[in-house]
């Protein structure tokens, strides 16, 4: 029987995948083999886990294809599945695929729970080991060296990944604040800013490019995640809204300053030693959550001060 384990991730976000990587590695080490990951396309798991020695393969989790998913995974004859969800549907998919050992969250139990702590406790209980929640993303050294050469990334400048976008406008610090921040940082250190966003963020990126700091900025908006990762690996720092780019940067061991204004840092920031957290005035790491709507209460002076602390 094939002893390879299947890890199933229901979450759609890049950040969610990045947070779960430490658990994926723990399962691989416990079984003594690389695992197969079943994840949605939006997580970019194929690119993020491409060079991971603990991952044998990534299979796309179709959003609605119940029997199609069974058809995909049944031939692998997995002995175990680890489901990072309380989904009855995913449990039935594992069951009907012939998997004998199925580990899953208690059904209908996940709502309102801390994302990374729930996953950590789940994995630790099954494997009977303590897990360091700090995720590690692997990137090809050849690709990193090529990125450094192509974009002239050297130690002579402060090379900063800038996550100016987010999954929604309430999670995004105003672009004028980022422009002012970049100008201030560059007045104290020679900086290059790599603007991390997608094609839908072209308006934000163009505002930065049209500003006085624009000549120091490089847009990553038309690149794939696979193309962006070696660039991130070549940089030293990340200043970002709570976004997938922040979590990729953390996994690639950058020093990250992450602005949480409408999402819970206790669930999405404390898992990583690489992430320093800023919350709106009047909030704490524990009180800031979904629907805080605090983007206008993020202190510019605090962000500038903490940014300088990181890059110094």
C-alpha cells in the first residue's frame, strides 16, 4: 500500500496556505515521506510548494467537483488524509476515495476559532509532537541568483517588498500613506521598493510610480507568484498590509512589518517570528479582528518608526 499521506486544505487564501506549511512539514517528517497536498488554485500552492522537499505533488481542489476530486485522488491509494477543515464534504471525499485513516477537525466546529492555533493543536494531537508554527518556504537558489542579477539587487540598498494591496479595501492602508512612507525611508537610507500587487492593483501602483519616489520602485503586478518568489527571496525586508505577499515574505525569512486593520493578528500574525505587527490606535493584537475597520487609525508615525527599526 502507498504510505504517502494526503493533506487537504480547504482555505482559499495564499496566507492561509503559508500558515499551514509548518503542519505539512510535520506530517511529512512523521510519515518519513513527502506528502501530496490537495488545495484550491487560488492558494498558489503549486508555485509556493514547488521546491519544497516535504511535498511530492500538489493536486487542485475543484470548488464544486465532488466526484471529479474522488476520481483524481483515488488512484493514489492514500493510506491517510489530514483535513484542515470541519467540512463533511471533504471527509466524504476521503472516505469514498478508499482512505482508511482520516483525520479532520470536529464537524461544524471551526467557526470563530484561531486559524493557526486550531491547525497547530490538531496536528500536534495526531502526531504527538510539538510543532514550531514558523513556516518555511523553499526557493531555488539558481532562481534567486538570477533574480538578483536581473533586478540588480545588492546589499548596497535596502530592498523592500511592499504589499500595498490586500483582499479588500478595508484591509488596505491608503496608498498616499505608503508613498509618504517610502519617501521618508529613502531620505534616510537608499531604498528600492518592489510593489507587490496584482493586475487589479495597477491604479495603486501607478500612483506610486507617478510620485517623487517612483524612480525607486519596481512593479511586480504582471508577474506570476512563481516569478515573484525569487525576487522576494533576494530582498531583506517586507512592509505590507495583511496579504498573501506578507506571508510569503515571512516564509522566505524576510523581516516583515505587517499592518492589520480589519483582520485578526492573533490568528494570522503571531505564528511567525518574522512578523512584527501594527494595529489601529485603540486596538490590541487581541482586540483587532474582522470588522475592526481601522485603516484610518493606523498611525503613520508608528509605521515609520517601526519600519526604520526593522531596516536598521
